[in-house]
C-alpha cells in the first residue's frame, strides 16, 4: 500500500480508537478502518458475527492502532490466551485464525499492505497437545437410544407449545440438523420421498440444498403441530411472544437458534442429562447410522469428508471384553 494511503488511514483509525477506547467497543464498529463486514459474500452472516466478536477481543488487547497492525501483537495475544485464560486450544486457534483471515482480506482490499498480512499469516497457533488438559471431556455428550426416547417423550402434547417442542426434538433426533438449519427450516423444505420423508437443507458451507433424513415419526409430529398452529407462517417452528404459551401469543416469526438451544436444554435437564446440547442430537444421528453404514452417516450429516464424520460424530466406545476371543 502506498505511503499516501497509509497517511490517510492512520489518522482515521486513531480517531476511531480515541472514540472507542478498549473495553468500550460499540456494536460491530472497529478502531480500524475495516471490520469483519469486509468478508461479506464470503461467509454467512452468523460466521461474520463470530469473526467480528473475535476481532474485537483482539483489538481490546492491542490497545492502539499501531499495535493492532503489528503481527507481534497477535503472537503476544496468543501467549496471553494460553497463559491467562482457561480457553481450549481449539477456541484459541479459532480466534487467531479469525484475525489472520481478516488481515488477509484487508490487504486484498487495500486497507493494509500485503507485507502486513503475510506477517500475520506466519503467526502459528497453539498446539493442542500443550493445552490438552483444557479440552473438555464432556464437550461431546453421547446419548443412548433409550435416553433419546425419554427426552423426546417429555413435552406435554396436550398443550400447543408441547406439540411444537415435541416436533422439534423428533426432527433433531432423526434429521441430524444443525440448530441454524432447524431455525430457518421452511415448510416447503419438507419433501416426501418414496415411502419416507427428507428435508432439504443448506448447511454453513453448502451452496446447494442437500437431503437430510426425517423419520416418519418426526413428520407426524410436525404435521400435528402445523395443523394445530393458529397462525400461518412459511417457517416450521415459530416463536411465542412474551411469556404466554397459548395461541394468542404465537407469532409467525421463526424461533432463534438461542431459543432452540434453550428448548433442548430444558427437556434434557428434565431427563436427567445435564450436558446435552443441540449438536449432541446431530452426533446421536451420526453414531446410530454409523453402526449400520458409515457412508450413510456421512451422507445424512452432509459431510464432504468421511474423516469428519468418524472423528467428530461417531461416539461409539470400545466394549469391555472385545478382544476376549481373538485367540
């Protein structure tokens, strides 16, 4: 980038820094002349929001414009996160990658020089082995079929909200959808195929829609919910406004990912399972399908690589006595 361009950017960025001192960032504004929004068209809005959150954390640590565009600051931030926080190595590396990705794009768009972006790219992440004690053992909760049945039977289907929650749980337990895919699910995405049903979903890295499985039970529960729902909406799972759970408070807007998270947590806790998260339903589908055909598990979850399915979504454990009769 030219010296003239630098002369124009540095005062502008420093003025932003004076207006937004570290610890006082507002919204998605940045003390640099660019923010995570420069990734528009490359990432989904939800991913951009996460990049912005990580970027703002880095900017607060940097403390000034000059420090923020110095790759040595990123290296010091890495050490700070490793020494002064209890973050897992995966979280730390995600945050570092967010900053490096933004610096790379900022250079491509002329906000900073290519040499600056290259220096950021050379900052390595932390080693998982060095921080292995921080990797949570309960990060992935295995749900057995009997426990999943218990969770799915908990909603009171004599109530409107119970019909909805029953359909939500059954869809997660049979479709393996991400919570973001479930939140945006539209009625038009549910299709009959042969003797069963599928859901057309488009995941975070998908360009085109793919088919995800949907059990006949889940379809029946969805149909019961839609038949009883007193409002019209293109979305399958809609929210109740306020604290009431009756039809008068039902809206036509879709449930948020946060609301879906709370619903799963509510019934999981009632079933005596404290660590269950929506993504554990996705892992449940992967584990159960892998017992029949690992390739079907990969296809159902929409993974491009079989390794992803095996490593992160199949939670089977070695059984005692497995090698007793080998010789």
